[in-house]
C-alpha cells in the first residue's frame, strides 16, 4: 500500500530510477536466498539469479557484508522468515505489503525492513517518513495478529551494514500522518 512520505534522504533521488530499483530487488533476492545455502554456493546462486554480472557482483558483495556480520546473524538464523506477505486493515482500509525479515518469538515480533539507500540517516528520528509509515502499518497489522506480543520494528541499512531499532512512538506517529484513499467499489 502507498502510505505517502519520502523514502530517501536529501542527496538521493525522491523516486529511484530503474537501475536503483533493480539493484534493491536483486539485493533483497540474495538476502532471501543466500542464508539457506552453503557459502560456497553463494556466487553461483548470485550468477543464476541475477543475469547482469556487474550487478550480481555488486549486490553479492553487499549481501556478503550483511550476512558475514556477526552482530546481524540473529536475523538470518533458522526459524526466521523472509519476504513475508502481509495483508490487513488500517482505518478500515486494506494494507498489503511484504516484510523483508520477520522474527516471531513467544513474547515478541520483530519486523525488519532492508534499505539499500546510499544516504543513511544518523538516527531513528531522521529515517524518512515513508519508511516509518510502512513499518508502522506492518506493526499495526501484526499487532492484530499477535495481540499478546510486543511488536518491534527496525531497518537494516545494507550499505553500512547497520541494524537500527525504531522506537514504537516514532513509527506510530508516522503512521498517524499517513492516508490511504478509500477504494471505490464498482
């Protein structure tokens, strides 16, 4: 769902071009598939999934940096979920999306969104509004599914790599400023 708001900081184009989108899609694909494979197979898998060898080498290097970071290992451990389709209601309007990484435990749900932005915000308060709204919507929907669990959101900035937890009040505030047009039913 389009909740409005910027998805990038100054210094980046407000609407990424096709090459930037293709890079992000390829990186997401590798972060979904590579954790399931032996490391020796990563390069071959990248070449099989991404026909452009220059793009494949670029995103494989970034994916390796993320996957090789011991501080991020918990995100890719067995039992975590990748590319989880989510559908629900917010303000009686449908919200749909795909959660990049989801970790569900008996007491909490962690929603992680990958961002490959070239310009990385220094702190959660500087995260672009559109990203916060998106994560707020996911938190809202998953809060309905898991009402007895703590819902947490975070961004994994892949270029750093850097895992940034987002305070709940920031994502709730951003979501409160979002609007979804009412669908017209013929």
